[in-house]
């Protein structure tokens, strides 16, 4: 089954009380994606629970906003869907 990435549509302005319906067609592009999943571990091997995991696609600087953000569970596990066939940079933030 193919995966689909939504295309962004811009509505120049809208009026909440106009009473008129607004119709806008939207579409998608096919794209390859995969599930990145893992466990955040400290240098001693302990699970890093309840922290944030951020993922940058390609070789962008990690000072730029992350492409994906997720969180670890009580056992340090995380999962996030990313674009396939691209380099990733992953950082963990937590205590």
C-alpha cells in the first residue's frame, strides 16, 4: 500500500460568520516512509523515560526546528514515522 504526504493548501482569508460554504480541493503526493523506533538509553545503559526525542531529516543543523518530535514512554521506548531514504539526526532531551 502506498503512503501519502498531504500537500499544503492556503486559504487567503476566511470569515467565520459569512454563512457561505467554502470548498477547497486538496491532494497528496506519494512518498516513502518508515517507522523509526528505538529505546533512549543513558551512558550507563539505563532507560531514559519520559523525555523528548527530536528528529531532523537530511543534514540540517540541529539548531533548526526539528522535523519530528515524539516522547519516550516509561521504559524509554519511542517511535516516529519519518521519510524514507534520507539521513536522520536524532537527539534525546530529558533528565
